[in-house]
């Protein structure tokens, strides 16, 4: 039997954020067995923890959708690092967790003060643009929207990559964001044309006295077995390339707060910091919290 834990990530509220399964002691599992377990958990992502290849690192990890392995993902990185750090430390602490991911090393700083626990990692791959000439009519039809609702200010759709690849679709309002959903057959045509399986929609958020929100987002990925994702750390990191392209980012450090999962009833808060010079992005960092939900044993397939 294998030990597992689940956490809700990018939230401090149980049963909000993005659920994650962390499977420990996964060294002897085959790729097929990991995929079977990820399908059994049926969460957007499951992370498998193994002994590190370099003893100076904390662990080697592999991350799976219900349908396929992926090289890097944000909410498994945050959730797994918080779980491993809290298993090693009591009381208040700050520690570095280094995870060997398929996309490269993820260095995660985890800190706890009282009940507040958060982690921040540097994205292992700097994001870059891939396609910037996708047809607005097809994008609109694939989301059940009008072409005039796609884009705002200097923001136009494009695909960007930084490990995984996503289609970024800016929309003109929170109401449009709420109304959007994948529509076939246009969705499948768009995914094939953009060479992705996920679309990240975003629009300017609303800041209130109780919360800051620079952009509110939704992520659709039905062809990967995820109809909608309540928090997507990797897409949030790669959003940096889209924001650089649209002129939001300038030299120095830009700190933004993203909200996702609101329409699903699982609100998430993601901190995004982008370091840049006049030549472009030099580093991207993602910050978030996590809360433990369950633990137990699961059979090896």
C-alpha cells in the first residue's frame, strides 16, 4: 500500500482552491501505474514523490493529469513542497525545498508563521511566445462568445510556452469571463490549430478592501480530462510572457495577484512576480498557500 495525502492549493480555506493528491514512496512505480493512480484520484493533477537523483535535492517528482504526464505544474509544486516541508519542521520556519521535475529543478521557499503557510517557487523555464496570429472568429466560436468580446486594451490572444503550452485568451469583462465555456466542434478545431489542449481566459479583476485582484482567470482543458481547473500555477507563470507582450510588464519586479476558480465555487489566489529588464523577462515566481484535507493508503495497481 502507498501513502497519500490530499491538499487544497492556492487557498487557506479548506474545500476551496485546487485539490491535489501527493503519493509518497513512488520510486518503484512504473509510468503506467502512476497514470492509473492519477486516473483513480481523478483530480486535475497528482504528484508522485521519489528519492532525488541528486542527494543535495529534496525529491524527484512526476506529475500527471488523469490522462497524461506533464513536465511541470504549479499547484503540485506548491502543494508537494508545503507537505514535505511541514513533515520535516515544527513551529515557525522558512526552508528551501528543491524538486527535480521533468522540466527542470523547481526551487521552492516554504515558510510558516502561526497558521499561515505559503510557498514560492521560481519557474524552471522562462516562458516565450509561440503563436500570435490565431483567428478571432474561431476563438470566439469555440467559447460561445462574440468576436468583439475577445481582447481588451493591447491584449490579444496568443500561445505561450514554458514547459507546457497554453492558449491565452483575454476577454473584455468579468461577465464575459463568466459566460464563456468550450463549444464543439469549434473547440477541437481551435486546439488543433493552436497545438494546445488548454485555454486560459483572463480579464482585469476587481480589487476590494478585503482582497487584491489584478486579473481574474478561468482555465478550460477538457481534452486533457479537466473540464475546468480552479487554479493553474503553470499557466499563471507562463502568463508572464503574455503580459510582457502586451506591455503590462516593465523593467524591475512586477507583483500581481490572480484569482481563479471563482465561477466553480473554489476561489483561488495566486501570487505572480515577474522580474524583467529592458530585454525581457529574467525570472518568474509563483506564490500560494495550501491546506491539508485528507490522508490514507492506496493500493498499488
